[in-house]
C-alpha cells in the first residue's frame, strides 16, 4: 500500500504581515516578558533575604517523610 503525504495548502485569504513588523512585535513581547521575569526573580530574592532560614527549614525532611 502506498502512503500519501498531504501538503498543507496556503489559503489565499491568509494575510502575511511584513517581516519587520513581526520582528518588532516579537522584540516588544520579549522585552515585556524579560521585565516580568526580572520582577519575579527580584521578589524571590527579597523573600529569601528576609526568610532564608524559614525557607531552608521547610525543605528539611522530618521523620518518615
């Protein structure tokens, strides 16, 4: 039995955005995500600075765990 491979068809209604606009959108999105990640990491650092001992103690196994 021969297997058929189907090629995806491009719709004539599909709008293609200019490459530079897409790259700009991607760059803006990346910058926003980078800022969000930095903010989360800063918050984690603050928590660890104030509660480092409690944080470490929460991971210590207690009998039978």
